[in-house]
């Protein structure tokens, strides 16, 4: 059993993570960041939930760049093959559920 106070979590570097669980190869991690990640495509599906802060999620759909502002409580689902880039506005804490070892 674990109890995690996400609002108190920080990391020593952007996108630093606290591993919460690995359930049959699916990881759940809490990330802290104040910097964009990078354009990438995960090895599988990804669930990205903003627990604290705001994140502009950029993604490509049919070759066109799109963006949506994610507020605290919002969830972004990236299906397999979705190219995306997360850009926090200030500090953000994000819960990510994805295949273990995914980019």
C-alpha cells in the first residue's frame, strides 16, 4: 500500500518521476516538471493526467500540429502512434500510465 501526496512531490530535474506501480508491464508514474518534454511517440498507449498545474499538449493529427490546454484534472489519452509534446505552463505534476520502458 502507498499513499502519495502529489502536491508535495518535486524532482531534481524536469520530468523527474516517482515510480508508483508496475502492473503486468504497465507503469504508473508521477512526474514533476517545469520544462517541455520533446516530440515523441510512445511504444503503446499512454494516459496523461494533470494533477497540478497547466500543460499545453501539442500533438500531430494527419500531419497537422494541434494543441489543447490541459487544466488540473484533465486527462489526455494518446493512442499508439500519436506524436505529442507536453509543454507545462510553470510547474506541473502529471500522472502517466504507459507500457514499461516506453519513451
